[in-house]
C-alpha cells in the first residue's frame, strides 16, 4: 500500500549477504552499493547511499523512480520507501498518527508491525502497545493483528525509526559481479533467460551472438538489467562453432558456459545437443532451465521483460 507521503529515503534489505563471513559480506555489500549507484546513474536518478549493518539506505528525491531501479538490481531481497524519525516513543507516536489519519476511522482496523535493533528502555511490544493506544484514541479504529485493513511497519534501529507501509520485493540472489564469468551463446530469448538466472547468482555474462538473431532484444535486456556486459558478434560454420566458442571462453577467462536447454522442449533432441557441446567445450556447461516446462519459461520470460 503505497501512500501519498513525503518519503525521506528508501530502506534496502539483502538476504544471502548477511550469511557470509564479515570480510566477504563487506566485499559483497560494496559491490551491491556500486551496482545501485551505477543503476541510478544509468536511469538519471540522483542518489546518495549510506549504510549500517544489515541495511542500505538510498537517499533520493525521486522515490518512485528509485523504486523502479531497485527492482532490477540483483542482490536486493526487498525495499521500502520510508519516513524517518527518532526512536523516541513520543516522536514515533506523532508520526504514526500522520500515517494513520490518512487511512483509518472507527470503521477500520489496523496492525502495527514493530521490529527493534539496539539498546532501548522499551521492547518492540512496549512500543507497539504505546503507539497503538495513541492511534486508537485519535482514530477510534480497532486493532486486528490477523486481517487488518491497514498495516503500519516500524523498524527501530538504534536512535532512528523508519516508518513504511509495504515491502516491495526485489530480484534477490547475489550482487552482479561477485561470482565468476559465464559465456552465453544467444540463439533465442530463452537462452537470455538462462543467462539471467546466472546473473541472479552474481555471475558476469559474456554474451555471444551471430549478429542476426535477437541482437536488439539482447541490447534492451542488458540495458534494462544494468548488466554492463560484453556482446561479441561472431561468424562461424557449424563445424567450427564449438571451437570458436571455446576460444572465446578461454580468451575472456570464463569459468563456465550457460545454455537455455530444457528437457521439455520436444522440438529438439536435448541430450544429443548437449553431448557434443560438453565434449568440445572445455568448460562446465550450466543449464538452469533444464527441468522447467514451457509454461514456467514463458511466465519467467514475461516477468523479466522477454518474449519467449
């Protein structure tokens, strides 16, 4: 529920990064921050980034455009436009009323979802009860923790508190560029989807095409997902294809090759195609779509902006 509010910034959450060792987490977080900055720059969104353990904050006057950018940055699990105040319960109660008066009356119900990090003289439950009582007194709305008409989230972090009404889902995965380099030979939009799955795992992609198939689609995809990837156009004969791809993989120091093969594709003999590929390419062959059916592939292609 995206309210019409004067949001101060966007609070960004990541998942897998928090499970890494402190040294690795710092490296991955640094890469993620750089990726966010580059994505914002690419879409002309002015921004400033600050951090604290477990959270990244995107400061921008263009909240809506910032949210659009963040949806396509790998490594972000969710984010929220927030209004910031202090962790003083009086200040939090005042801000809660600003939100609540826009949404509540005596016919409606609400729930407060309060989390807390740091040292305070109250618990999350204490804060929820105190702030909730103020909202009830001012709006006459009822409390319903199971099926409320309105949910208000409050994330208390040390001296600050962040108020928001929704958690927008991100792409998840790992920050692009934190893993190895993968070669992708693009013959269909589905092969671009296969590359996307490796990008989501943090891999940088070297795209190879013959210059005649889906080049415009590929350029659009790279720009849309802030991939900043190489596109190599090659000429080849069928007999020399594997040799050409293997040479490019070696020259570009790729760690593996990704394909868009799926066993549900009845128009081709998938095993017969993969066997010589594995025989002639000196790299591991990755096929992330191998067990996906056509409906799953079509749905995912549409979700990431491709037409399968």
